């Protein structure tokens, strides 16, 4: 951490162990931790492996929330992810572990979020509609509306630390906005890389495996993107940033006509 003036940077240290432990216990326990001394001991061992990185601590604590099964805690502590060779402060393996523990219904919803740019402000209503349009929300209860299922998914991912910067709307938790954590966005791109493509200046072609295309981080009016539009028959989603006023209507129409 530093300034642009050429001053010497400051190396940020990890969160102290006691603070990490406090954060972990707050995320992991629904009831008093004193009732589960064996879990507390295992939790301390898990926190030591997190290297003082708050997001890793919060993510694993949230993963174990409401579980009092000692085997679940031991599974996290003894998992193979800790044996992976990692770069300094690289927590993607930990986040991938958290993703792998999600139910299949939530995995798909997380992956679809990578089509939006980093730091994109989601509307809970709009994201649920997006998931609905792609058939990701299914109910075995005929009396349950898909919108209600989608809102439940959003709140569950919030509780698991996939989203952040929650802003409550005028109608309370019926309408709110949030962002996806940058590292979670990196993870979503990692797990969905074969079917999703975010177009940028380096993009030369669209692989045949791509089903979802995003121009969110590029100026879609650029002429050099026209060569990419020769065959979009396999593409099921084309996303344009709502903030990109330079995207021409003719370009959008060309994408639609070739998809």
C-alpha cells in the first residue's frame, strides 16, 4: 500500500490471530461457542491456516455456520486445499473450496455473475430476473414463486460472503443492492471460463464453447469487434454495460441478428 508520489510503500500485515478467531467464531456459531469446546479447538486450527486474511476467515466461518457436526469442521481443517502450492496471500483455493461446497443450484448462479464487470452494482430484483431468464430457479413447490426462490438464493450468497456492500432499499430486504467481491468474481470467471467470455481489446475470436458473451468492459462500438460477430449462433446471452453510452444500436442489432 502506498501513494503515487514515489513514497515508500507500506506492507499491510495480516489480521492478528485473536481478531481472526473472533471473526471466525462470529461467522461460524449460531449459538454460544462455549457449548461446543471441541469445535472451538478445531476452529482455532482452521484460523491459523488462514494466514490472517479476513476474507478467508469469514468465508470458512460462514461455510460452517449452523453446523455442530465435528466431522464437518474436521473436513475443513484437514482438506487437501491446505496442501496446494499457493502464492503469497493467494486465497483463491480457499474460495474455490467454499464454492465447491455450495449446492448445485447456487453454483450456477455464482458462475453467471461473472458476465457482469467487477464492481458492478447488482439490484436484487434485476439479478433474480436474470437468473429466471436462464432457467436457474426451479421449485418443487408449486405454491412458491420463482422470485421468492431467487431472493432466497441472493440472501444465502450474501450470508456466505460472496457478495458485499449491501444497501437496503426503501422496501427493506424486498429490494436491495450489493456488489460481488473482486476475488469472488475472479473465482466465478475461473469456474465458468469455458462457457463465458468477457470481450476486451485482446479478444481475437469467440471459442465454440462460449454460450454467454459480455461486452461490459469494452467499448462495443469499436469497429474491430465486428469480426467477432460472424457466428453467434451458439451464444445464448449477450450482455452490454448499461453505463456504456457509446454502444450503438446498430451494433446491438447486429449481435441479435447473428445470434
